[in-house]
C-alpha cells in the first residue's frame, strides 16, 4: 500500500526531514568542484567557495513576513548570514515577486529605493535580479542573494564550535519579531489599548536596537579567534542554538537568567501567547569562543556600545540541549523550526 504523502505546515522544514533530503540528494552526490569548502548542511547558512587568495561566501534568503521596509529586511537578513562567516558583504541580487491586485508603480519604486539605499549604506553593490507581478500572492516577497569575501584564515563556520566553548549573545531576543508585529498588527495593538508611542517604538526595533549584526560580527572576528557565529532567525534563539549544536555535534547548557528580552518584546509575547525563545530574532548574534577569551570579548562589545552576555556553554553531545530555568531547575531545551510568530498570521 502506498504511503499517504504528508502535508507540510508553514515555516522552515523540520531538521529531520531536511537532513533526509540532504542525505538523499546532496550529501551522497560527488561534489563536482573541489573548490566548494562549505556546502549544504544544517546550521551552515552560507556556502563557501575557494577563489584562490580568498573565499567567496554565497547566501540566499527570502522575506515573507514583512511588507513595510521589505527591501531593508531583505538586504540585512542576507548580510547577517554572510558576516557570520567572517566575510565582508559585497554584491547583492534580488528576485522581487509582487501581488497581482495590490501592486502599483509607487510600490515598486519604493522597494527598489529601499534595497538600493540599504545596500549603499553598507557599501554593497546591487548587481542585478528579477522583478515580476505574480498571480496568487497576497503580499510582496523578496528572495535576496548576497556574495561576500573573507580571508582564508578568518573564515568562521557554525561547525567550528568546540566542547567547553562559551556561548555569547548580543543585544537581546525577539528583536525582529517585535518590529514585525508592530508593523503588521498595528490595528490589533490599537484595539488592545496601545498608544502611538508604544507602537512606533515596536516598529522602530527594525533600526533600534536593530536587526543588523554586521558591526559586532566583523568586530569580534577581527580581534579574536572566533569558533562559530550564528544568526537566530526563524525558530528564534532556541532553534539558532540548536543549529549551532547540531552543526558541531555537541550539546549545550543555557542559562535562562542571562537571556535579555526587551520590555516591549515581553509585552507582545504575553499578548499574542508567543514563546520569546522561539520567535524570530534577527538582531541577536550568537558567538562561540574559547571560554578563556569570552569575558574579554564581552567587554570589547560593550565598549563599542553593543550589549552582550555569556548565556551558556557547549558540552558533550550526550548531555543534549538543556536550559537552566529561572527557578534553577535544569530541563531539556525544546525548539521548533516553525516560528512562533506564524501563530498570528
């Protein structure tokens, strides 16, 4: 009897299914070009290609949640993954898909301007792409593609985490989620009694504290031997930590008390019944570094105005993913590839 195909829900593919796909269609195939240094692997968010003196880093990622300032989002989420390899972002392309009944020339102009202005501010060249009005869409979608360069000795991989490494997190969690809710659920927030000041502050999380991690990633990698960096996006902090552990074949112990959540983010998580640890968190940077250098790195980041905390330590794989709760109980740290924010869309 034929097995009934399973229907998939919204969000990223489950790691188990993704690993099955990679094993069947990628990992078992011979790599035709020996210059591919990093290819498809859970936890590795960018490909790395040997170009001689330097490595070329290639990344692609879509924006599907946000509509307001979508070009800014599209550039920065790709930049974040590129700088997590230690690379400097250089060249950006995008495929822009627009809804059939809601697209005006003004909308297209605003998206183009948003992309170009953001790239210009980061010294990134826009080198091409594709734009079309597409049937069946309810909102614009941008699929970004970014290339960067890194010196070979400064390449950072998610799989580079070592047992005993400290785990540092910058800023706080739920930054991107707060901005998305402020921009996409403004009417709901007003019905719940929130004023303009609160809503505008949530919207501005896009810029302050901001979803970019470029400054801290490049700064850390320029001053220290960084073992791994990761940008926790869909699935939030918990999934980002899990992906680091999976890539390095390790376990981890997290201290919940050291995880910062901003006041507005906390309020939104309670209103919409979202787990802050599982909500999209671009703007936070996860850094794995030898424990002996962890405090020095935290001090460096804070000295540059970037809040940072040591939130945990990587341990042997057999101990699994664990979290020390606020009441000092240690329990398994569960995560889901399906982001909490999807509950409200």
